[in-house]
C-alpha cells in the first residue's frame, strides 16, 4: 500500500479532476448486483483508468465499480507493484485458506478478520474483451475476492457473526454522521 503525498490528498477533495467519490456504507448501491460488461470501447478503457486513479488517491489496493456508484462488473486491484483489471471476473480454481485482517474504502476505519482462499485463479476479460487468466496468492488473492464480492453486492462484513456485524453497523452509522 502506498503512502499519499499531501498534494494527492488535496486533489481528492476536488471534483474537476476525474477522481470519483467513494460510496460509503450503508449506501444501498453497495448491496446491488452489478451487470456484466458487454461493450468494450474507449469509454470502458477511460473508466478503468479513472477507477485506478481514484483507488490510488484513496490509498486503496482495490476498488470496484459499485463503490463509485456504477453497477457494472468492473474492478481494479493494485498490490505489490502489480496492477490487475477485473472485468466480468470469475474464480476458476482455488487452494487453501487464509485468515487475515481486511478493510474496505466504503467502511473507513473499520477492519475485520475474514477467512478466504489462500490462492485463486481468475478468469476475466481485459478492456478489449479478450479472455485472460491470472493468479493471486495471499493478500493479492484476498483483494481479488473482496473486489469480486462487491460486484455481487456482498460486503466483507457479511462474513462476520451477526454480533460483530451489528457492532460494525453502529460504528459505520456514526462515521456517516447519520446522513442515511
Ligand atoms: Zn471493499
């Protein structure tokens, strides 16, 4: 994960630079199921670029389209110096289990332990519509799966016990200052 410079932080408060606002829980868009991408054009390519820049400005390792209010099966992940574009992604193989702490740009300041596969193989489309496969292990696998869950309206708190989930819901409600 990268550290932000002050200038980048200032940039994120401006609306004219193409940086997208991150929808925060409990925004209902986060619980909706995204539509598959069927048109692979310049607009898609531009959106992927903006998704990457929005993710970087917010110091994330991944960002999914529904988190910026776009219900399309598109997500980006950037970790350990590698960037991945996930369009209509699906898990085609997985191995092992890992438990670890996870955060989400839609839940500022909230972290929870989530068990996920240790290794996954993903089949995806690239921005041109070609089918590509890539693998991820450890935290990269976790990031793929977390972002892919977003495309199906599933949030990391859905893996927790109802007791823990309710505690997080209360904390998130405080964060949003009762705007919802
Ligand atoms: Zn998330």
